[in-house]
């Protein structure tokens, strides 16, 4: 079942990108591409719409027939009453089942496509590169997944269903009018160019205001998410009022852009309504004069006036679709920024890694982040044998985390080469390689769920014995014993009901249980108190035996037992050796360690 869903999301994403690139950003064609293979369901829903809407479509004709029959008198009147009332009741009898079938076909397709589109976005986000996620605010991405997809869903309903329904209503109404009186039909048709002129006059303005409002909403979503994450910091420094002012400024800007959009749309609606009401009044006068001169029957005045009302309402509905269409088409462009992005990690067709020894070789590697003037790494060369423990130390910005990101494959060298077990990392299927790597980040990342779920994240059929071994290795046993539900204790968002050290130990247990070949520790013990740090260090000493380990540490006392310590400065290796060797050299490492010892 999960595989079927994944395949559906992949199909949705591929369908969108194919349509997006083929039609050069023509959003209408892109939208139609979403529903490729499902057009027949929309046609079926339209068929049932005609049936369920028939009482409204033919009411004016039936009423006119009864009035004309009554005016004629005698048996004609009786037949007219019975016949037309019977037809009306018959149409009403099929309304409910037809409405149910119409709604079923329409809503099923649209809702499934809506879910599929969100799924395609989620899948794409998992494929996009880490630099892309770093540069794109998470609030903007959330807005695209929720608000923009909702706008596309509304657009789909209006464009693929409502617009088709409008067309059918106009066709039936105008056809009946053409049969009864072509002069009146000509009067009806004059409404179309007036509607077109009104749309053209407002279209560009509404499109521009929609785009500005959409971008402002994305910025607001990103700001609000930042505010929520900063609440502890804001509260700790009594900055609530400053934060409120900062967010209020953003909210006021969003409200202003929303107000401008609302005013344009409101003025647009008022102008179109007045124009059409004027024509409707003229229609009443025109048909009244024709009846007075005997050109049409008296009852036909009701028919033509009601029919013209139907025509006006359909044209008004069509014009009122413009703001919805504009917003939806803008949202398609917004979604396209994600789904059509080429900044992805490509693994297809690359070398599968079925085992990992842990030999690494950096050869004159250079790396610089996008739009940065200076390189983070410049001529970085380092050979690491399987089973070695390498500690990376240096000031902030020296390039330590960049080295770790290169090892994981989050980023690629701009120059030089990185070999993994003798193979260039550019030729390796990174997803298969990462199965043998465990990472403990500086800030533990936990999700809402049980402690067990967080430790076994992504793993299936894990025994209680395996979980408990990881718990013991991460010094979590005493914590689990104190909790009423033990491993099944639910964590709040980001594990907020645990201390920083406890959250980090869960993150370490998650790494331990995978029995990795390579371990990457990015300040893994920085959030722990002194006693817990010693216990974790003892556990890690056992864990890293026989495994290639990379440690980034600011607390130099934690890397005493590393096989080699690499001192980085401005992206280059300044010193390299064991702890004692570097202390004997009395160089940069010696100065850093001496300073830290003085501050303890």
C-alpha cells in the first residue's frame, strides 16, 4: 500500500515537471497535466451536473409555457399546467441521485490529486539538496505545501468543473432562446464582448496584486515559524515586546498587500455587476415592448427575463472566477519553483554500496558556499584508514562541519576529489552509502512520538534486546527506568519534555542501534553535564572500536584518545597528530588547549 502511494507521488511529480517544461510555464497547460488520464471522470461529473442542474436550466421555459397556456385558456391551459408541472417534478426526482454522482466523481478526483500533489512536494523535498533546504526558509516551503496546493485545488474545481458547467448552462439557455426568438438571442450575445472588455481591464492588475500577496504570505509564514522557535530565547531575555513589534511590522505589510488585492477584486466585481444589471434592465424593457407589439407572447417575457438573468449570472460567475484563477495560477508557479528545481541529489545509475570499510581520502579539496567570496576549504588533503578515529578541531568557521557534510555527501567538492574506499564519491549512490553511517548532530533532532520510535527511526523489526543495548550504551537506562511508560513515553514536539542532555542521549542511542561502519559525531557531548559526558565518553569508546569515526569538538579534552587530531584554520590543515604530539609541538592546538584549561 505504501509503495503504491509512493509510486503515485512519483507519477504526480514527473507529470508536473514534464508538463511544466513542455509548455514553458504555461500554467493552464501545467494544471491540465496534473489530471492527465482522469479527464473522463470530469466528463462524467459534467454529465451528471447537467442532469442535476436541469430543474434550474428549464424552470423559466416551463413557467413561460404554463403562463402562455393559461392565457390561451380551455383544454390548452389544462394540458400546459399538467405537462409542465409533471416535467418539473420529474426533473426534481433525479436531482438528488445525479447530485450525489456528480459530487462523487468531481471531489474524488480533485481530492486525490490534491493529496498526490502534496505527496509529490514532500517527495521532492526529500530529494532536494541540503544547500537548497539551507537557503530556502522552512516557512516558505510549508506555505507552498499547504496554502498553494489548496489554491490549486480551488482552481481545479473552478476551472475544470465550474467553467465547464458555466459553458453548458450558457449553451442550453442560448440554444432554447435561439429556437424561440433570434432577435432576443442577438441581444443576449452582446453581453459577451462587454464581459471580455471588463476582464481584460482588470486582469493584469489582479495578477500583479495576487503575486505580491502570495510572496508576502510566504515571508510571513517563515517569520512566524522563526518566532515560534525563538520563544524560549525571547522570553529569557524579556524581548516579547520587541518580537511582537517585529512580527507586527510583517503582519501589517501582509495586511496592506491583502487589502490592495481585496480592493481591486471588490472594484472589479462591482463594475461587472453594474454593467450586467444595466443590460438586464434593458432586456426587460426590450422584451416588454416586443410583447406589447405582439412579436412575442406575454409569458415569454418571464422566460427571456429569467434566461437573461441566467446568462448574466453565468457571465458574472465567469468574471468572478478571475481572482480565483489568478491566485491558483500563481500558486502553480510557486509549486513549480520546488517540483521543477534541478538542485537535487541524483543517485540513479550510480554505484551501489553493499559494504563500507571506512577508508577516506581527501585530495586537494576546495569548497565554497553559494554566493560566498572565500572558500571554506582550500587545498584540504587528508587520508583516513578504516577504523581510525579522527578529531577535527579549530575555531568557528574553520571548515570542520563542512568536512562532515562532505563525508555524508550533503555537499560535493568544487575542486579536488573525495574517495570512499577508493571510489570517487561523485560516482557512488549516496543513499546506499549512508546505510552504513550514523550521525549524531550537535543539536538533537527528535519528533513527536515515543522514545522507542525516536531510537528506532526508520528501522523495522527491532527487538527489545537491541533497543536496550542502545539505551545502555547511551546512558539512558536510568532515565527510562524513572519514566512511567519507559520506552513508550511520548515526547512533545522536538522532545521539549526532556532536558538537552537527555535529548542528546536519545540521538546517540539512535546512532548506536544502527551498528554503523562509520560514525560522525558533531559536538555530540556538548549538551551533557560533566558526569553524563564521562559516562557517554566511556560508551562511545566501546562503540567506536573498529569503526571509522570523525569527531568535531570544541572541548579539546574530549578528543584526547583520538588516533589523530586535525587542527583546521581557514579551510586548511595547520597541525596533525596525536594529543600528546600536538601538545609537545606547542603550536595552535597547544594554545587552544592551554586557554581552555585556564578557563576550567
